[in-house]
């Protein structure tokens, strides 16, 4: 498999996790509308034929699907928190709005019209948001009527990269620490809006990495090799494949040009903080 194809597949796994369903009430079953967006990942150049993506919006629901689009610039802070900034001016989107009939499809053309030359890769989301429409009132137990609508928002990742750009990932530090695994994602309708309980902290390693290259890096696409010494003085080694990394730290998006992230990886074994810990990334 080529590197580009492998990259697109890893990005796709990330984007699938970014799909959101928004309901005006906590009623998520028997949705009146549903949509599909494909591809979930597109990589563009800043000029030529490669500067345009074709995103298909499909209606697999039981009613006409009105939608609108918008573009946001995607960035992550050091802790991995997503930051989105409106960036519609960098793209020409046609049509920006539309109505897809039942069983139909609408191709949305997305063309880069930003800077003709960029130094480093940039990541954007194309939002496809279902617009609200009138629904048939549903009688309530008290005899009144409740109007319920389920609206879908899907995001397609668009990456604009300069020709030949490559990532350059370096480990800044690796330190034994107690780390907390990610809390499970629970549908708010099933938990009455209560936040999920965070798992207990466990022994692990806090790893700080930076990317000085001109292309983003996805750390879940690498094999992580961690080595240190446990509290009994015995050598410790752990190898994490892409799937294991993804379950621990997510996709691990690392921005170019000095992007910096801190990853907290459980090891299950307490390591001696007075001894060195090494981390290597391999394919």
C-alpha cells in the first residue's frame, strides 16, 4: 500500500470519529432524515487540477434533505484540544446550500482559492449541516403536540499541502507519570446529560513531541517503542501498534512547523523516574 493511500485511510478513521448528530430533544431513534458524506478525507494542492475536491452529499433518509456548508481551519493546542476558526474565504464552495431529494445525491465542489503558495500543510473541515424544516407534530401524553427534529452535521477533512512537504517528528521528553485513560464517550441521552466518570489513573509515560517539518503527522500511523526501567530495576519495553496508539491517544494529529503535543500513555507498570525513558517511532 502506498504511503499516500495509507495516510488517507488513517485520516478517514479520524474523520469518522468527528461525525456528530444533534437533536433538539433526546430522541435519537427513528430519525426522519439521514445523510452520507464522501469522501471523508481529501488532500488538495494550492493550484492546478489538484486544488479542487468533489464532496458528495447523499440522502438516505425518508424526506428531502436541505443542507448548508461552511469551512473551518483546524488546529490543535498542545493538549490536543481542537480549535476551529472560520475560513470560508479560502475556498470556493459550490453549491454552498442545496436540497437533496430522497435517495438522491448532490456533488459539492470545493476549490482552494487561498494563498497560491503555502509553506506548510493546513487542515480544514468542510461542515455539511442539515437545515431545520417543519415536522409533523407528535401528540404528547398531555394531549399537546411536540415537534421533534433530528439534525445531522458531518465534517469532511480537507488538507492543503505544498508539494514534497514531509513531517519531522522529534521526542522532546519522556517522563514516568500517573496517567488517566480517555473517558468513554457516552450518548448524553443515555446518561441524562451527566459527564462520564473518568477511569482511575494508572502508571504510564508522559511524552512530549514536536513536528518541525512542513507536513502534519498522524502519530497513530506509527509504531511506538517505549523502553525504561521498572521500580524493581528490571528493563521494561513496550511496543504499541497503530490501533493500540489510536485507542490510547486518538489519531495523534501533530501540526507542522513547530507543532507540539503531550501524549499520556498508560504502560501498566510503574517506571523508575530516576532512570531514562526512551521513545522511538517506527513504521
